[in-house]
């Protein structure tokens, strides 16, 4: 039996990888009080509060984004220091590194300030991950599957320590906020994922769609800046909240301090200035539009292309 078809015995549900994404942190506390909610036949399900110091500080991270620390390049770089680097090494020891992780599946719960819906992030192309995403797409009409599998073979995500993994990214919700609907949605998605794992183990998955729609990341676009490096335009109200909708060259993306509109066509014309790398022959989709967590790098949104995978 190939690795991807193995029975799943141990699942780890992670919250607080980003300290100001309070939904996962809240749910971990709820499940600590009510562990029966996570009980599933034949499964050991544990939880992990990934970055407690960042949670206490209500910050995404203390020194460095923890969810960028788990590639071999970062873990093997002895010159790197700081809270999250130390934490990453500690977590590798505790959970086991890539290929040796004691968990068969890691589910990492995140939120976004962008309209991501119930975004499930695919980091691997195999039968298990494709079936899980197709199952979830059928269960819920707000599921959007994005893929990072092509971009980053040795992934820097915490969840990528386990062979089977995914990120759940629910939004829009403000950072640090306990928002009923977001918490409820994240909780439902978690239970649906656990139902899937139970049925996967029982080989009781007969109604999986034969096609899976996936948005594949192609790059990130920077905000326009002035001569001092300060952001000099806002995301346009016409695309705010319009994640995963196709955009043509006339679509207005920024509104400048001079109240001028910047359209997709302008970004394509001055692609280096915006670090725009989306291929011209692919219909353009955006996600993480105006994501608050990306302001530290002055990223305005991500670009994606859409594709269909035959299962
Ligand atoms: Zn996050």
C-alpha cells in the first residue's frame, strides 16, 4: 500500500500558530473542557497550542512568523535565532520532524482578515489530499481549495511536519477577535474533516466527486509606495472582499492618495514595481486581498490561477 493510502491513527489539531488568530485558540480551550467533541472511532486526537507567547501577546509572532520556520533551509540554518526559531526546533523534537512525525495528520487552524471563505490549503498532491479536498468541497459550498504544493516542495508550514496535513483558513475576521460565526464555521469544518478521516479509515468513501477545483498560487503583489517607502494607496472598494473572483485588465485594484485608480492593466504594465509575476495566459484570481497580516511586508494580495484536477 502506498504511503498516502495508509490508515490514520493519530491526528493533531493545532491552534495559535499565529498568536492573534484567536479562533483556533478558543476552540482548543473548548475541546480541553469538552474532549468528547473530538472523539472519533479508532483515532487518537490531540491538540497543540503552537505559539503560547505570541498568543499571550496577541501578536502574529514574537520574532518571526512560526509558520515559515519548518523548511529544512530554516531548520538547518545555525545563524538564525529568536523565539520562533527555538520554538520550531522544540516542536520538531516534540512531534518528530518530516518523515518521522508521530502524527499521521496535522490540521492547523488559522483565520484571515480577507474573505477567504472556508479556505483549505493543499500542500501535497496525492490520493489522500485530493480525496479529502474533494470530500470537503462536496460537504460545504463555502470551501475554496488553494494549492501551495507546486511552489514549495520542502514546505515551511508547521503542519507539513506530518505526511498528511492541511491548513484551515477562515475569513474574513479581525485579528484577535472572538467572532461567533467564524468560530462556528471553523469548528464545523474540523468535525467534517474528522468525519472524513473516520470514513477514509473505514474505506467508506463512495460519493467523492471526480473533479477537484484548485486555485494555485502564482505570486504576491505589493502596495504602491511613496519615495519614503510608505504605502500610498488603499485596496479599492471595488475588489475588497472579492477574493477568488476572476478579474480582467479594467478591474480597479488600488485607489491612490491622489484619488486615482490603478487597474490590473497598470500592474501588468509596471509588473516589477508591483512584483507581479502571474502568467499572462492564465485568468487572474486574487486572494488574501487586504490581509492585515501581510502589511509588514507591504503585500496587498496574492495572485492565483484556477485549475481542475481529475481524481
Ligand atoms: Zn494564520
